[in-house]
């Protein structure tokens, strides 16, 4: 029996060590309970605020314009049943965006319009998305944008810029509340097991090769200063990654069309929001010399971590 094994293990330890282990277990249990209680209390103290929430439905042309992409290259846009409060097109300048043009797209696990509401004084900025899907796995409040794109002749890379913000930073790094952002080509295969992201086809990583999740980014991949100009840049109310440019190599035999899926999600519960800004989605056509170098660099990264796309400024390994 399990209890018997535990008893035998503790009996073999010196009494002082047993006391230490007991204290550590109690402290860990207290810390976990306190963490959950803090989330509940801050949410209960969330001051109600009247804001205009995004309920817009966007045309394919509007999304293409917001992403800075040629309209003729965007065949279709589908938000896959996401709550319309979780996605929008911003025309404001904020936190390094837009990259190209006058607009950019934002996806959020909460009410996306709050992302630029820097005057909001609520304890938390949580907004539960009741109308959207849940899952896969322990993912909640998922918001997705699927684009079907026409691939130009001779194009060999797909590039875009993004920035990930979260209210989970910094208090809940290392916790079960591991909010994240993934991008996949073709179809979505990711899931969340426990609090861990399983994403074999993910295409976005930070400059150190980490998934874009609260726990993998940690304290090095995100900070409050990078969230300046948004609600996530307020004191003790979140942080962000830096602006990240991801460049994805296309298959050697380039298809006529490709599908790319952007997904942002909460984990475990549905409070404490995260948001991602996306802009400057472009196909790149490069000569063979550049492509060969890119493929060699990307291969070295893949030897370190499978299926990692080429990322600007990624350290050599």
C-alpha cells in the first residue's frame, strides 16, 4: 500500500529530518493554497468598468490590411468559433506596434479592447470569454485565427512579428497557470496536459528556443518594461516579451496555398488575461545562397529542438 511505503521511508530518516520534511510539505501546501486564494480575492475585488468591447466581424480584406499583407494573398480568414470579444484590429500605436502600416491584429484570452486601456484601475483585467470554445486539454478561453494564404511563386519563407503579453507575469511564473501562444501550419495539433504545452507543430519560440508560455519564458523572456503603453505595463499587473520576428521556412516543394493558425489560451482557470499582437505577415523570396544559410542555421536549431522555425537573433547552438 502507498501509505505503508511512506511510513517505512519516514521511519528510516533521522527525527530532525522528518521534522524538516514535514515543515516543507506544510509550507508548500500553504503556498499553493495562498496562491489560489490570492487569485480568487483579486478577481472578486475586480472593479467593474464600462468599456466598449469588440464585437466586430472582420472581412478577409480588413484582416489582410491589418497584417500588412497583399489582399490577393489572403484567401480566407476564420476565427474558428472564438468569442468575438477576444480579437480585434487596433489602429493605435502601442508597445512597438504596428510594425507595418497603420494597424495590427490582436488576440486575447479576455476582452481584447482592455489591452490598450491604460487608465483601467481594476485589480485584475480578467474577462471570461463565455461564447468561445475550451480545450484542447486544459486550455481555456482559447482564441484562434486561421488564415488560408496563396503562396507567391518562388516564395520560400513566411515571416511575421508578434509580442505576447500576460497578467500572469510575474506572480504566477512556475505555477499551473501557464498561459501561452502557438502558431501552426496546416492543422492544429497542440494540447495542454496538466499545465504543460504539448505542441509538436508549433512554429513560434523566443530567442532562447522556449515556447511562448508563462513558465518557459520565465523571468528572462518577459518583463514589465516591454509592456509599456498597454494595460499589462502597469505596476505589478503583468509583462510582455520583446517584439519577436519569426521566419518559417516553407516546404521545398512549395504548395499553392498554406494554412496558418494562431492560437492564444489560458491554462487551468479562465482569469488573468493574456494578449498577443501580430503584424507584418509577409512571404519572403530569397536567392539560393540566403536560403542555404537559413536552412543550415535552422537545421542546427532543429538538432537542438525539433521543428523550430528560423528566428532572427537566435543564438547559435
